[in-house]
């Protein structure tokens, strides 16, 4: 399967980061649910938690939209990150992110408003190039906001 490697030199970093931000910014002022999940996954796989210079990341296919948010902080740090399905870890350390539970719940808040609660529970497993487990960490994320009922279909 194809592998995408993101490696950006310093002069191009601001342009790439601006493009990544523009792609993930919401049109209506509310974060799209995908963007909320992507930021949660990015927090779980942040460079502070994953201390490797060159890694391959395997995200579930249902979270492939989160690749830009996951890659951004690594690119800012000058690290190399690639995404492949499945991860070929013969030359690089790899990270697998496994989702235990993900959900979105809407609760009525008055006549025209809804409370949106987005939750994500999962963990990541880090393996060396020799496929030895070198670490794992659980991660939980939640986001709660109030939206207009007519915005639900756009989020």
C-alpha cells in the first residue's frame, strides 16, 4: 500500500502549516466533529508523548482524516513522520493507535440548541524497528459544546 512521508524544510514550514490549518478550519465557526476527533488523536500522539525522531504511524482507516493534525507538531519539531497501512516497521520505529471507544452524543438544550459531547478512548503502542514494544500509553479525550440545531448536518 502507498506510504506518505511528510518532511518539510524550514523555509516551507510556515506555508505547509498555514495550508494544514486552512484545511481543518471550520466554515461555520463551530469545529466539525471530524476536526474535534482529529485534535484528540493529535493530542494522544503529541511529540511530548512520542519521543522518536523518525516514526511510522498506523491510524485506523476511520481516522485517516486526522493525519494532518497528527503530523503538524512533528513537522514543526523537524521530525519525520509517515503514515502507512499496515505499518512496515522493518526500518523505523512505529506507533499504532487503537480506538477503544469513540462517540458523539447530542442532548437537547432548549428549543433550538443542542449540547454535543464528543469522546475518544484509546491507546497507542510504540514498537522499535525490531518490533519490540518500547512503550504504550492510554489516552482519553472529551469535548463538549453547545450548537444550534440547524448546524448539526454541517458538523
